[in-house]
C-alpha cells in the first residue's frame, strides 16, 4: 500500500479535546490505529494519540474512497484522519471512555506509516512479561494505563515541584555530572578521562558538595531535579541512575525545611490525588522509632508496636532469652490480634523470614482463655514471667505473641520487617491512607567493624547537635546529628540535614572519622577552603523523586515510573548497555581490560 505524507495537514485536536461542543465541526486527528472492526460494511477504527482514544467511522456512503483505504489498516499503523464530529447513537455510547459520546465520520484518510505486527497486543489489559516489556519499552509506553499513566503523573508532579519552589524563591541551578570521586558512601560510577590519562571522573551520587558551595556563593535557596548515580546492588526500590529533588537553604533551621517540604507534599497530594494531608507531620526521634517499630522508616498507618521484654526475662531459666540479654542484646515481642489468622505452617516459616535479617528464628505463643499459653517455649518460662509478658504486651485471649532474642540490631530488623510483612498479609493497612513522619536525631556515626573505625551515618558534612559537640572528641558513639529523614508509608522518600558551616567543626568530624588532615585536604580541600570564606548556616534535603512518584501511582517497582529503566543487573534490555567498546576506544583512554 502506498504511504502518504502530511502534505500541509496540521492536527487540530487531540482525541481528548473532542466533545459535544464540536459536533458537526471538521477536525484533523493523528495517531495510531489501535484496532479495526468491520460491522457490515461500516468500519470502526479506534485511533490512539497521546490524549487517549477516539472512534473513527469509515462509512462507504459518506466517503467511499476513504472507506476503501480503511480496509487496509492494521494495528499500530500511523494515520491522519480528516472528518466531522458526530454524536454516537444512544445505544453506542461508551460511558467508560471520555470520548464515548462522540465519533468522527472520516472524510479523508492518510496512512503515514505501516507497522510490523507488535510482539504483544497493545490493546490487551494484561501486560506482557517484564522481559518483553522492557525490550520493547517504546511499545509498552504506547499502552493505555500502566507505565504510560505513571509517566504522565510523573510529569505533573515535576511541574508542581518546579512551580512551588520557584514561588518560594528557590533558584534552579545545574551542577556538574563529571566530578571527583569521594568514596565515603556507596560505590561511584567512574568515567575515564581521555585528555588526562590514568585519571577518572565520578558520576555524582548527589550534588551535595556543589549545593553547599552555592550557599557559600550567596544563592541562599537552590533546587534541582537532578539525575544521580550509584553503583550498588539493585532492588525493586533502587536503580543505578535515579532522580532526586535536591534543595539547599541558607539561614534556616530544621523547622523551616520541614515547613517547606510539608507544604510541597500537601500541594502534590491535593492536585494529583485530591487528598488533603494534615500538616505539620509528626516527628519521631531515631531511638524512639527503633524502640517502637524496630526500623528507622516506620510505617505509621497501623499499630502493632514492638515491646521490650528484656527486664522481665533477664534472669529467666529460658537460656535463649537470658543469653541474649547477658550478651548486650534484647528480647522483644510483637503482638498480633486475632492470631488464629496465622496457621502453624506460617509460624514455622518465620524461621526462614528471620534468617533474611540475620536472625535465628521467631518464637511464638498463642494466648488462650485464662491466660494459658499454647507455645513450644511456655514450659521454659515461669508462671510469673508469662503473666508479666502478657501484661506488658497487653495480650488478650486469641492474640498471638511473636518473640525475637538476639543483638539489638538483629531483633529490630527481624521484628520491624515482620511487622510490615504481617500487616500487609493480614490486611491491617488502611486502604488509601498516607502517613508521613519525620525521623530526627540520628546518630552522627556508626561503627564499621571491618575497618575498625566510625563512619558517617549520613555523610561527613552533617552537623552535630549543638549540645553534643563535645562528644565528637570524648565519645563519638553517643553524638547525635542534625539529620532528618522523611518517611511515607514505611518508605524513606527524603533525607537531609543541617550542614557544618564552620571549618573547625568540620575538622573535628573528620578527626572522629579518622580522616587525617592530608586525606581531608585531598578529598575535600575545596570545600574546607570555601568554609573559610564566610559560609552561612545552611541545610537541605533530597527527595527521592522516583520513589515518591511510585508511591503516588501505587507502583510496586521504580521501573514502572522510569521511562527506560535498568534491570536488577543494571543492564538496559532495550539498548544492551553496558556493552563492549573497540580496542581503539580503550587505547584512547589508556585502558586495558584485565580478564579475571
């Protein structure tokens, strides 16, 4: 079939522009033929464009030549149609379609391009396998709903963010992608330099240092919707390249940052989901979050808080509990109301669940009438200990109590993640609810056993709390930071801190991290120098944009809200990246591949 050209045609409307107000008006539509139906001589074509769908009617009595051409149309052919908008007959109205009350009677059809049969039907509501979707991502994105809908929402959220921050007097500044490697966090992606043989750029894990330098430069309020890179193992909520809403502000403290972010979130949820958020969001110190929920990113949509039983069982005859407390660990419990919802097999499977987080297992007790225990560990605990445990966890007949005994970190990891898993499985999470919480007062440092030194819990530019300044030298393990995370429905969607703006404090932090003057100068000399030239008090935050959009759209994976995502092996199914390069390219970069 001969293909046509536009020959001066200009699209007058998108499908979603069509309504009853355009009846009897001539329009020109352009898009893809989703499906063709032949009903007794009259041909109906569902034409898809970026707005949605419109039904085009090819009637042999209205336009015979155009009707003849329509016989040759196949799925995904690219077409332009000139026609007249008409009301559909009453019995043909489709209330589920925005354009379901009208149709376009075609006067003229131009076939702009043909298409091979797609590897999967684009009009099927059931998506193909992930391998096929990402290999043909450009076709997957043509499908109604799914990733296409997510990307349109992503665009809307980005537009809201820009408009909001512009009105709050933030300045959008681009920072470099080719920068210096500062191996204090996740692994960097390295880029070899051709003009400086043997030397490398690093792709930024965040614009952290540059945005602090912009504060020294006097911009006072900076933002950027920026691409960042981390060479780390991937999960459903991670990608090697990701987007964050990056912000930094001068002459502020935590309250100002919290207020700005809360109002931004309120506007996004109002305009995108028509949900009114309650602000201000609650705050929760890090230690309290671990004590009550086991994790520093607690899901606040439901209860099921953890209970510490260490004082009750520290002298028990049950060796597992007593040994955990004596070795500096803890014993905690998680109560599940109506515990019969979990079968014996599901309880036995908790051993495997605990192993994922380094635990040896999870003990259980079903509470029966009269406080009687149905439990493999009941015989190891005295009557008094069992009574105190029931009282401490506020257990009632029919409840199930789950126990973990190990180091503090392992117990919190096991029960914190088990809490989330059971709430999801048992339907304890209220549908459609969104709960934000600020986690504050993080420790400045965490101890790295392998390296025998402290490392920053966030990054080395985070300011300590003023009352803990002296602890940097005397007891770094107890020093708290001015860092904060924003958590939504159990997912961290943002993190930031008040920064160190004085070079003397920055040097003390480097000292606690065992970063000597020479190493500090080599890695961060330009920042330390800048701090000596009148750096204002400043702080900021970075919001995980992909993760935020995934939560808003109800997506299970970040890949659903990224146009061309990578796999869990950091590969691109569409382009084949990463790929080999030629020997000549390697020679230009002074590189040689060494096979392991």
